[in-house]
């Protein structure tokens, strides 16, 4: 299969490395510096070059705020039956775009990234496949993710956004609050160092990505839940209520199970 990958950032490079020995790969990237370590793939710098490559599939790995714009730039040079796909963590406006673009599509969301995941061993990681995706696109990504031993879940666009608000919105907000209130520690404990590592990893991500996940319309309700739990915990601590604390911790342990 001839596959065009848009963007040579972290995930673009990951998919290039992953697919380049079984498929013919071309990478479109306007920044030549990012192409330095691209191996076993055709390097493209101008959209017009796509016409000669004639891809069967496009995997859009550009920064989140340019996802739809990148599609619009390359679509004039794609063959009619080419499947276009994205791996965006926020699907806002993508369903509407796909419904009017005139191309078959596949939308997925690998629930991991180069910042935290071990890309050499993804057995414990998850990925989401959008159920409205084209049948052939689904087959391709299911096969790919199965080879990686990922846990595959199929959701609609609507269900995906609900999952993201919970599974990303809560940890993102909690980590940002930790980072906002932390102070330098000369002798930090293990737990503090782990939280600090998570915070630094999170804040190394693109600002637009963080913003869009937190701006998900369903995220405010999740943050409200955090505020309610903090308020509950604060009252228990202020009253030094040992029995209430024991019940609270017991309830949390039950949640973790």
C-alpha cells in the first residue's frame, strides 16, 4: 500500500518507522530539519509532489490545530478513492469535515504518546477506532493496532469525546493544579518526584493540544467533580475526623479496584 504521512513530528516519525518496511511511505513535511532522521521513506516538501506519489491512504499526524487545514491542502492532489485518516486526540469539527470532504475516512486515537509510553512495548496501551470510519480504513487500522498488541475500543465520535473528557481531562487538570501549587523541594520524596515527572511530561506537550482537551465541552463537569472531592477532603482534614477519613480512603480503594 502507498501511504502518505502528514507531519514528521513524534507521531509522524513513529508511524513512518512502523510502516516503512511493509508499505511504500512518503512523508510530507515543510520543515526540512524534521526530516533528518526519516528513513526508508520518500521525503516530500510541497503538496504538489503528492500527485506523482498517488497514495492509497493518508495518515494525518500534524499538530492538532492544523489537522483540518492540512487535509484541505493535500486533498486537491489525492486520487479519488484515497482514504484519509487522522489520529487526533480531540475530534472537534472532524466529523463535519469528513461528511463533506468527499473522501472515505478513518479516524483513530492512539491513547498513548512518545512522552510517556514505551513505543517498543505497547501491550498495555489502548487505542480508539471511530465506528463511523470507512470499512477498509477500519480493517487497515485494526490490523495495524492488533500487530502492536494494543487494546482496541470502538466508539462513535460522540462517545470518543466523552471518553477523552474523563480519561484525559481529569488527569490533565489535576496535574496542572499540582504544578501550579508546587514549590521547589531540596529533598523531594518518591511520590513528589513521580508527580513532578508527570507534570513536566505533560507540559512538554503542545499548548494547543492541552487547551483543546481542557476546552472539550464535557471537561468542565469533570473538573467540577474534582472540586467537589477536594472540598470533601478539605472538610475531613480540617475537622481531623479520623472515622470519616477511613471511610473516604476505603471508598477510594474500592474505586481503584
